[in-house]
């Protein structure tokens, strides 16, 4: 009865005069996504779904291991809420949301954050520019130019008096005197004075994390205390943090326990944020391997320097959490990025379950083995190791057997190993058979099996 009532309620909701039926029938999305878009904003729901589909298509265009749209959309909820809030703001340059895709809309969200820091400054002469709604007569480029002028006027003071107050809490003190400070506010005048930036968190519900020594601040971080993510991590005058301070950022991410996710690839000016892929590839892989949900690997690679990418990916193959993301299709994508493929092959051979899990999908095991064999210059050694692997021969199909045989220097030996495994050639018989008939039967069986295996 309850199921029937819920069904009636869903049908009545879809029959209301809103856009959900259009989204399902015309845009081809699920009822789940239609309801999500409607709840965000029925007025913008068609744009939300169209931009979502476009964003999804771009993100997954070069991926073989694609998640579905129904699995993808929820990660963008917070961003769509920011876009919707922006569209409700009266004091902003004219904006036609229909002309924008998702990334274009988010770019305006980030621009407005940059602009808002200026217009919210008590010392900024915004009233003299035409009152509270003066931005409606400006283009986005004009508004950004005016905000940039204000941001540039901020002077980094370095050492300042009374850099901490009652809103600041010491999180950790390092032996050399550096400290991480939790600022239980979304803004900090002393941070602005020392760092020469606006010192205002991305959202009003966020706090600031401040790396300080003596009376000088070196890094400012935006942190969400509820969802436990950081979105900005910047140095003096909104520059990228100096690498000598990465040691302290590593402690914050690994050891503090207050950060579950990084969103440093988003927000205002992400190219000048600290990015995880900038760390030594061994350290970055250790963080990602032990906190696999800290950031999507594609987002990490977006801001990883090209020289770091092959080593980072190769190191990630040491972690079961990374292997699990490669089943069934992702292996090919990341294997191609690695220079030292023998290192990855060794990791695959050391993993007790990866090949077994890949075998659950048609042809994927053979494809994986072929990529490994083609990538190594020690084919015989690899194939011999594969043949010794418990259970692998039982998983091979005809194409898999042919693959191992034709790439080995002694293909007949490979086939004989497989035959002995199949027919127990190494085992002692239960009783003494008739020698002549037994020899004839074995020879005939081997001949038939070899013909089958050779196609």
C-alpha cells in the first residue's frame, strides 16, 4: 500500500505545472535528476539539466570507465547552488544564464567572489560609484577591472602587531615555531594586513586556517567546518604558496583530521592555489592512496605538473584503493600515462585480486594482459609469472591462451603448461593403466586439444 501511495504522489508531482516532465521527456534524464533540478530552481531547471549533460559529456569524453549521469550529478549540487545564489543577486553586471555553460557560470561565481571582497570592504568607495546597484551598469570585465585595482592596492605588511585575537585558536605548533591557527570567522583584518589579500573565505559559513610564525602570516586557507573541505590555499598577495611551506600543508591534509576533501581546483583563481599534484609524487600518492576520496584523480591531474604525472600514477598503482577505481575499464587510461610500465606490471602481479576482478567482464582480462605484454621487453619472464599465478590459467579464454603462446619464445611450451594444468599431467594415476592404450589415448587427446588451442 505504501509503495502505491508513493507512486501516486510521484505521478501527481510530475503532473504539476513545472518543468520536470519536460526534463524527463525532452532531455531524457531520470526522474531523480528531474526532481533534483526542480528542487534547486524550477525557473532554471531546464538550464541546469542542459548544462549538467554538457558538463558530463566533456568530463567523460576521454574516459573508458564512465560513471552514469545519475552517479555524477550530485557532486555538482553545491556549485549549482552557488550559481543560483549569484543569479538572485541584484547588484551584479547583466547576466544571461542561457548563454553560459556550467564552467562559464562558475567562472562568474568566482569573479563575483573577487568583486564582492571589494564592495564589502568598509573603506571601498562603492557608494560614490552610483549607490548599491551600481554594478548593473557595468560589464563583467569593467567590474573585474575595478575590483582588481582594489585588490592590487592592498599592501602585505608582513609582521603585524596582535596578529591573533579571541577568534583564533592554535591547532598545532611545529618545533621551529610555525603554527596552524583556526580562525573561527570567515574574515580576518590581521590576515589582510599581513598577507595583502582580502582575507575573506569563499562562503559565509567557512572558517580561515592561517599558517603563522611570530607575527607574520604565510598561507591562508578557506575551510568548511561542516563538510570538511578546503577550497582555497594561497600565499602572500594571492600568489601560489611557496613550496618550502608545503611541509606544513601536508600536515594539515594528512595528520590534522579536519580535511576529508580538497576542492582547490575550483573557487577563485584555482591556478594560484596549492595543488596536491605539485607535491613530490611519492608524498602525493601516499595521501591519495590512503584518502582515496580526497579528490577525483582527473581533477588532481588537471593541475599536476607534466613531469610529475607519470611517477604519480605509477606510485598510485601500489594502492588497492586506486586499483579498485580501474575496474573494469580505467586500467588502459592510466597505464598509458606511465613511463615505467614494468613498475605497474609488477604492481599488478603483486595484487592478489585485480586480474580476477577484471575477468568478471567479457574480454577485459585478455585486453589487460595484452597491454602488459606489449609494454614490456621481458615478455617471457612476464608470461612465465602469469602462468604460475594461482587460478590464472583457469580464467583464460582461447584468445588469452593464443596471446600468451604467440608472445613467448617457446609457444609450444606455453601450450603444454596449459594442457598439463587442464589434464593434471603432473599427477600420479590411481592405478596402472594399459601402457599402449594409455599412450595412444594421451597422444590423441593432446593432438585434439592442441588443434583447438591453435585455432
